[in-house]
């Protein structure tokens, strides 16, 4: 993989996040801090998971179900982390509001809350892309590239960048959905997020079959689009409601 | 969209510190990963104050390495302590001018020789076509501007910040040539030393900082100032959420002693002593507010390190002059919280909890050792770099918040370094096999 290809893959995986970062996050220091802490939380969850699974790896079998269990536990654990993250955020929101009162500034707007959720989600997505895609990419600069046996049509790095992009999208916007669901106590939103995450994770199991990535990746992108649309529709609804209330 | 939102004002100062640290770490990682790959074998024989006792070789057993590394770290910390006390003594007897000039001199040498050799390595590595005269003139100008910008007041703050980061990068890049075990033990030892020197009664940095604040004087040290480069109205300081307005400044003092003893053969001895005490706290004149609103919650944190980097550079450059340059550099990052009102800038109408802050200052020592950790991690793999970066940055954030909460002198190194080391080993031992195993099967979640 040459340097040009490497940069291309990085931009493929992180380009949308980068523009989101520049456009929304980078102007507000608090959002950057949220992003960093959420990235750290995701990293910690990954370390804990790998600590648990370290004893069983590498999986020798060719059967798919151990991987299924792995993904199931990982997703369940990470969704648990998301609830914790929400609790912490809730506290923080109260503190922020109290602080805003003290300095005679307006409290958090609805858009502010959504931006915080977006930054949190982007942190998760960023951590995913960095650890699953970029960190494998960067040591591999050189004249050759790498193909996986099961997906021999496309270079491995390209596939992982494409998958990472889908997951970045899912992570980013499902955090917005989840926070909104928790705030509104909307059962549907609360359930939507783990289900999407789990389904998307399970879809990567298709890649275990030979040539499975041809099928798996479009399905994954379907989930990403679903998340995006759902999030967009939900945000639109909230904003118009909010507007009409004033 | 939400112009008045408090999201924009909270955390400005933290970001103001984090971004230069990030830049410094990024550049060190780039430098290390671009330079170390081809020349990783050649730079192994460097002897510095950090490995005076024991030179690590890959063939040694683990216990040997551990013992040697511990001894190295012990000696190193002892040297630092001695130099720090010397510095405190000098400061106590008001040799301020001497200290300043000493620091100028050492900044000159750090930029000129250590920086020069790094530039040389870069030029060689990327085979940049440049003749020696041009290179020398450029280097000389770079160095002179650096010396001027670090210590005088008339220089744009951006330039000064840039040179601070450059100094950090250069020193950190030198440190990464230490052997692996020594580096890790040394980092932990320095973190512990930092803790003691700042917090323990009678710790040298504590004395230094108290002395400086009782004299209302500048600290004789090199610090990075995160003052806003553009004047912006800073109502409601960002830390104020937790802090009620505290600015932290830390200063670092960099002292470089270079001596050359001929270990190889020839009879050239030069003894160069570089001491560098940069004071970059210019804004800290006593607050102009006269009424009771002036509030000074000054807690200072300082830490000081000294390092002896002695490289046999003549071995590299010309073979028959054997010389060793020992660069002893001592830095004291001092984090000092001075929260007070800038009465001139702000109308008197503030609510009680908010105090204008002058911006956070971070010691150059913190820059260097954060970057050393990340640079060392970069020699293994980049996954560890990302993990260490996150750990260090969050440690820094924790330190800042703690500082704001305790209003008390806190060392900036321990939390970050300990987190960084822990994350490095966790990532290396646990996470990497897991992530590589799953993602080469194209499984992600």
C-alpha cells in the first residue's frame, strides 16, 4: 500500500467524520472535550473486552458461532457502556445548566444537547475507525498490499476502510438517537440503537464466508443508511416541535 | 445558531493546553516513525545521564535489564534533584540574571546542536538537496530567533509558543534514543519524582514556586503559555464550571549541560555548560485590581527534571575525535494556578464565582515527557500510540480539573504518565491480538 493509497483509505474511513469535526465540533471546546472523553470510554471498553477474550484467542475453529458470541458480548457490553455514558452526561448537563445560570447565560439549547450527543457518538465512531482500521493501516506503508482469503476481490485495507465508514456512521448517529430516546423516555428509540448495533455487528459475520463481503458490505450500508435516516427524521421532528412550542 | 451558548466558553483553556501538547506529540511521533525505521540500529550506543550506569543490550536477561534500568532511573533522578536544589539555591540568592542567561545559553545549544543534528538526520533521510552554508545560516537564524523569542517580551506570543513546542520536540526526540526498558522505568521514576518534588514539604519545586510567588516574580523556567493569542472576551472562564476561575501555569526549566569527554581516543575536551532557565511568565505582574476582588489562589506545581544526554556525536560525524557531549537538562514544569481578576479588561460587574484567568501555562517538561512516552510507543506500533495519546490527554485533563478543584499545587506528570504506561502495556498485551484477530477476519462491531 503506497502512501497515496493509505491517505485515500484514511480519508475514506474518516473523511465524513473529519468534515463533521471541522464544521461542528472544532469550534466549541466543550464538544472537543466530549469527543475525547467518549473516545477514551470506547477504548476502555475495547480493552476490557479484549482482556476478557484474550484467553480464547485466536479462535482456531472455522465455525462462525464463536465469533457470533464474541460480537454479541461486545455489543451488549458497549451498549451497557452507553447507558453509563448517558448517566454521566445527565449529571454533567445539570452542572452545565447550573453554571449557565451562574454566569447569566442561557441554558443549554436543544441543539446544544444534540451536538453534545453528536460529539459523543463521533468519539465512539472515531475510536472504532482508529483502532479497527487506521491502526492496521499505518504500519503497512510499503510497496505491497494485503488481501484476505475470504474476500479476495478487494484489498483488505480498502474493505476495512469501507466497513469502518459504515460503523462510524452508525456509532455517530445512534448516539444522537439514544440520547434523545433516554431524554424523552422513548422506548422505541432506546431499543432501536442496540438492535441496529447488534444487527450491524452480526452482518460482519457474513464476511466469514468466502466472497461474503460482496453481500455483507451492502447490507451493512443499508443499516448505516437506516440509522442516518432515522436520526435525521427524529431530529427534524424534535426541532419542529421545539420551534412550534416557542 | 446558538451564539450565546456556554458550550463555546467552557474548556477554552483546557483545549489551549491540549492542542500544543497534541501537536508536539504528533510531530514527535512523525519524527520518530520516519527516522527510526532506517536508522534504528545505529543510534543504540548513545550514553547519556539517563543511562550512566547501565547500557542496555538486547541480549541481556530480563532481570539484568530491569535492575540496570532501575539503577539508571535512580541515578538520573538523583542528578535532577541535585540540579534542582542548585537552581533553587541560585534563585534564593537572587542570581536571576545568571539564571536567565544560563537558560538563554542552553536554549541556544538545544536548538543549535540537538536541533541541528535532528535537522541533519532529516536532510539525510529525505535526501533534501541543500548545501552546507545555506543549512548553517538557516540553522543559525532559527536558533537565534528561538533564543530571542523564548526570553524576551517583545516577541509575538505565537512565535514563542511555536519555539516552546519546538524545544519540546527536539528534547523529546533525543530522549527516544534511550533503550526501551530504561525509558519506561525512567518515565515512571520521573512521574514519582514530580509527585514528591511538588507536593512534599521541602520538595525543591515547591520551594522554588513558593519563593517565586512570594517575590511576585517570574519563575526561572521555561513554560508554555497558553494565553489566548487573540484577545477575546473571556467572560466566564472555561474552567469556571468546576473551578471558579483558576488559571494554571506551569513552567519548565531546561538546563543543559554539555560536556565532552573523550572516551574514544583523542584529546579534545570541551566542557559546555548550558543552563537554561526560561521565564515565560510575562503577564504575571501583580494584578492591577485594587479592591478585594483580587483573588489569588496561587498554587503552583512544578517539576523539574534533568537529563544528561551525552551523545558521541563525533563517532557519527568524524571518527577520530571521540567526544561525548553530555547534555544535562533540567526542566521544571510548574503548574501554577493564579486566578485573579484582570481588572483592566473587565468591567467590575462579574458574578462572584468567575475570575478572569490568564491562561494556562504548562511546563515544557510535561511536553517532553508526554512526547517521549508517545514516541517510545510509536516504535512499537501505532495502535499503542493512539491509546497512549488518549491516555495522556485524559490524564492531562484530569490534572487540570483536579487543579481547579483543589486549588493546590499539583504535579502534571504523574496521572498522565501512569495512565499512558498502563494503557501502553494493556494495548500491547491485550488489545492488539484481539483487534488484529477480529479485524483480519473482517469482523467489527
